[in-house]
C-alpha cells in the first residue's frame, strides 16, 4: 500500500500563499487517492491550537512535545532527528515550502515556488534570503523530485541549482472556484462601501518592494485627472514604510481618489475585483501570481508587467508591458478603461478570454499532477 506524507505545517502557520497551496493540495490529493493508497499530514502544535485531522480522507498526526520552531531549527541545521520519527513511515514525503527535512526511509519531494531570493535578493528580507540561499539548493539536490509553480520557475531552478537538473516538474497552481463575476448589486455595494464613484484601477497583494507599488502610483497619477481612481488592497509587508509614505503623498495630492485598505472583508474580494475597471500588477517578479488570475475569473481585464512567470501564467489574455515607462503604462491603462465604455464587443471578448484562462487553473488538476509525482516515486 503506497503511503504518502505531506508536511502540513505551512497550512497551520500561514493564512495565504504557501499555506493556501498546502491546504488545497492536501484536500485534492486526499480526494483522489485509490483505495490502496493513504495520505498522512504532519504538523507541530505545541500550543494546542489545532483540532484533529483537518482534511477528510487524510490522517492527521500532531507533535506537541516541543515547539515547532525548535524542531524546524533542528531539522534544518542539524539534520536530526529524522522527520519520520514523528510523522511516521511513508513511501514518499512532500515538503512544500522550499526546504526538506531529514528522513531515514522513503523518497522526498520538495516544492520550490520560485527563485526570487537569488534573482532579486534586494527584494527579500535578509534573514529569509540567507536561509533560502543556504538550504533550498541543498534540499533540491537531495530531493528525489522537485515541483515548481511554473515552467518559468522550473527553468530558473535548473539553471541556478545544477543538482536539480532533470528532477523538476512544473505544476501550475489553482484558483478557487469562489472567484466568479459578481452581480451588479454586489459590485455596487463594494463601490459604496469604499466610496468609489468613478472607474478605478485595482491592485491586491502584500505591500512590499517586489510589488513595485510606488511605480503603480506614479503612472496612475498621470491618469487621475481623467476620472480614474486607484485602490490598493494588501497587508503591510517587509520594508513597506517608503511605500506607505508614497501612498500618503498620493492621498494628499488627490483627496478621495487614492484608497488603501489593509484587508478586504471576507466574502467581498470577488465583488471588489469585479467592480474594478482594470487590475494592474507592475510587479518586478512573480513565481505564479494569484491576484491577476482571480481578477480575470471575476471578469476584470488585467494590465501586467513581464515579471517572472506572469507572461506564462496570464498569456495573451492580459495586456503585458515590458519595462516600466510610466507614460506607456498610463496610456495602456486608459485604453483598457475606455474600452469598457466605448467598445463593448472588444471588452466582452477580453473578459471572456480572461475568464477562460483563469478557469484553466484548478486545484483539482494541481493535486492530480502532484499525485502522479508521488506515484512515480513510490513505484
């Protein structure tokens, strides 16, 4: 009986990003297992915040004797004690957050989501950059298989980590089916809640240097006089202070026109996506990119940089701009905003293409392709 074990710690410790990936993966793999296969999920819960097995069809195994942070340091720096002493025996162990753990028996899979910590070290928190630089490559070299979020990331991993070559498989992530075009009433409610009376550009994501949000404000200011507002939604992240200062400057210069919200209330993000005239993402680098796909799923056109995997993931369904010329971005944004009012057929075709592209990314497919990796190793 092939047995698989997924390190579930990111799902317990992180709300979005890699935590979401691990939660969706666990649900999808558990639902696709054959009767002969099993999936176990392991995590540390020293403070006893968890409650039983979190995924139907999977067995939860919790370690509470020592704080998880202590175990993580021991596994990373000492390579001891073996992970399977606590998680139990398995044929395949999957570590989904860049770095693997030592195991006595069984084969290992590690997911390396992107190589931004090497390509753009200036956009990474120094402690985290040093950690990944030291241990992600080592994990890749020791792993029996490696998963990347995109073909772009697969190529970068193999280029930057010679020991990974021939072992990396690109498996696209998915987006939730909850993201769908909202009703007119839902869009109107979202606009009213935020005091949005004009068309607006939207960006969603953590406020950090890699997202290039100061440039977003720069090019938006060139079209603000044309009756277009800007909404940025996202929690403050690493080195956010200069970016937040730029937000405050824009709010002073354009009272009531620039809106920054740290958190969108649960259940209203789809309405905000759908109410926007355009989703803009001028990011320097993305290993995958959930928000622009979510915007497409909600019927909103996307204007994007060519940072990282964005051209691959969004394809021709988004308007991709190479480089960061504020005048070029401003002109492209205004063309797309006006298209909604002046060329209904072109706008409808753009929305249809975006929705189709977003629909091609499902967590079910992601889980099935990942299960294929497990099965190939278990054989």
